[in-house]
C-alpha cells in the first residue's frame, strides 16, 4: 500500500489539459486552492486530515517507464509531451492547514503555487486524499463527542470501501478522537493501538458459552472482555461472565482490564440490567462495551437514557460516514502569475456559495483572548499584516451588514496555513498520528459548545479581509459590466 506509485491517480482530463498547455507553450505559475463549501454530517466544523499522505504522494510523484508506455498506448499523447512527462517532478510550493486542525467552509485547506501543468496534475489526488480523510476524522470527532469522554474504538474495516479506505480511514478516525482501531495494518503503519475482543464464532466453536469464556480468560489474563449476547444476554451471557470473573478473583488472577461487550438488543435496557448484575456480584469496576451499528446520534440517545455503557465500538457508520459519504472539497484556480505579479482569478456562479475567492490568500484564526475560544476565521491576502494591538473589524462577506468589532487587546490570532513544500522540497515534518490526535483534541476545545452540538450547531464565521473583499467585488463588477439582464433558469 505504501509503495504504490500514485502518479496516475488522476483524472484523464488533467493529462489532456497538461498536453494542451505543453503544446501551447503555456506553463505559467498559478495558484490553486483546495477548499470545501459545506460541513459534513450537519456539523458546525470539520477536521482537516490527510496531509501526511499528500506529502508522500508529492515526494514520489514521477512517471515511470510503465506509465509512459501505457499513456503511449492510448494514442492520445505526442512523443515530445511523453518525453516531458518522463522527466516530470514537482517544483512548486504547497501550503496547508496541519492535520487535526478544526476548519470551516470556504477557507483553503491546501494552497498550491506551481507551474500550471504541475498544479493541474495533482488536483485529483489531493482532493481524493484530503476529502476522504477529513470526512472520516470529522465523523469520528462527532462520535467521540457524543460518547462524552468515554473511549471509542474504530471497528469498521470489514465494512469500509476497500483496503485503502479501511486503513487510512482508521488513521483519520484515531486523529478525530478514537482511542484505537481493530485494523492491525493501520496499527502497524501508524503506530496506533490495535483493539478488539472476540467474535460470536469463538463462543459457538466451544461446547458451551462458559467454557469459551474460561478459555478466553486463560489466554488473555491482562484484558478480558467477554461478548455476552451469543445466546441470551441476561440469562446466559452475563451470568457466565460473572462466573468467570468470580473464578479469577478467587484465584487471585483478576485482569487489569475486564468487562463485557453487548452487540445486539436494546443496549440501554441490557446495559442497566448487566450493570446491576455485575455490581451485585462485586464487579463494580467491570466495563460495559457496546457495539451494534452505532453512530453519534444513537450514542447520544443512549447517554441521555442513562445507559450504563463506558466503552464504544463503532464500525460501519463511522468508517463510511454513512449519513454523509462525501466531503465535497473542490480545487479552484485563484491567480495566474504574469510579469512577476499574481493576477487574481474568480469563478462566477448563480449560486453565491460557488463564487470563488480570488488571489493569493492565507487564513488567520481569531480567538477570544479571555476564553481561548474561536471568534472567527479571516481569509486575507497573503501579504496583509495584522497586529492584535489594533482593533479589528470583521464582516460577513455575504451579509455585509453583519459586523463584529474586536477591541485591541481582546483577541489573539494565528496564521493556520503553513508551508509544506517550497521549490519542490518538503519543509514540513508530520507529527505522529497520536500526536496529531492530541493536537486535534486541543483544537476541538477551542470550539464553543454551541458549535459542537450534533444538531443545528452554531456556524463559525469565516470572513474576508477588507482588501480581499474589495478585490472580489471589483472582479465581480468588471465581469458583470455589460452583461445586461441575468440569464433565466
């Protein structure tokens, strides 16, 4: 998986456009922004994820002999262009928001500054990687929020859309807050905890449930979690688990971690009954883990009902982000360099959210100084300078009458787009997955509770600087001049 050459992981039209640029001797340096327009799953935020794989992709970007021969066989590409591809390497700059950062619609997650042939080629792979992993990291953060600090295990590999989605999705889930994954390949590749219990088949392969539990406890005396719903949860499973725990206690061999797992039925009712049975037997520290088609809404409902569950295994609905299976990120041209100066470009649309933000931009995050919570994000031109010693006026770029005035000294700000590649060389070192997970937890704590709620969250404002706003208005006015009446339909 890690040794794959992903250079041809691109849409065919990227290559045909590249040849068009090549034949027309057009290879201007351009700026492309990768961003998204709407938070997934009805969330009030998203989690940026996938940068480490983007870095690997860019570092290894090259057309090998087999790639060139395949393209030649299509009879679409001329030999001079194929010779160019044989020597192809990425030479541009890439800026990105680090993995684990809370992000919002319309702000650049990745900014590419490169000759247009290079920038065009890498569009598809960047979107493929960042869209998928950001989607799963965001979903995981919501699931973990619903669990209210209790451990969530990622259990989705067998339901994922293929090995890559299962492995990199599990990585993203850990970044979003999961404590580990059932995916052993992911655990090995990214040094995250592998987690799991046993299947119903383990129970069914023995002559009876009690024997199966005893054998499992003998094999794994440090962590004994028993799946209790194979035959009858309350009449068989929990009583047999209690028998095994009692035997271990009497023998002075109590595991450091032990408990039961529920995988079917009314999880609220069963967990309450099981908790009482375990407590009455003196096993008040036994954990109760639940699985069974969980998502953030069901977990939140179970918590509201007072379910006695303190560990969660979440699979299908997490690894596929079942309620929102696509992130919707896009990659749009923002500027073209002419005579040493970037000329801003804008895409028009009847849909106001599809009108792009032009120019060479960066993103500042603005915090309330007293609480440390996010006040807003500010998309500004890259050469603008700000000081928290000055007041700051923010306004909504659509509903411009909505303004926020921040007095000097009442806010802090930081630039969240950072350099990753400069002149084709990687200048950024990715933290470990567990370090990114810790960083993500801190990022999530900068959100107000109203933004983290699962239903109808408060949206964080993403504003344009005054200079960027006026640049955008001027471009819109100049492009609309002389167009006459708007087209209908």
